[in-house]
């Protein structure tokens, strides 16, 4: 019944968010219409939407997304090669709950965690 999820995260500046996700992380912009105060980006089957929130205080932003991957080491290395800043507490590591994960913060402090199942 349910097929996809497209989380919506807050952003303060559309141009900054667009540049980060496209130029740093390798996402592509979705759609041909540029909606005011709204942004949609996609990477493979992952789509993330952003809504403009000018008053957002990044220190008080708790937006989080967990993204599954089937080749976490290659994706991690691609980000390192592009000098993407990895969260200091989120370096690539195997976790006791059976996931290999790493995390980063976008320009608005939205936490992106990427994980791969160690058991399959």
C-alpha cells in the first residue's frame, strides 16, 4: 500500500540548501517549476523536500532523516572526496544495532544519517 516517503525539512535559504544538496551531496533538483519557498531534491530513489522557515534557529532545529544505502563505503568516500563535512560524532562506523552508519549536518542543522544493514 505505502510506497515512498518524502520527508519535509526546514531551510532558511533556498539557494544555500540547493547548493549544498546538489553541489556537495550530489542530489538533483526535482521538477521544472521553481516554487517560492519550497525545494525538492532527489538522489536515486531518495527524495527530500524543504520548506522555507526564515526564523529557523539552527541550534533549535531537530530535523532528522535516516537514509538506507546498499553501498555505504562508496557513498561515504565520494562525500569525503568532495570535502563534505562529516558530523564529528558521526564518522563511518559499525554500530551494535547491526548497521554501518555515518551522519552529517546540512546548513540548517538537519541531521542526515546514512546506514547499511550489516547482516544483509
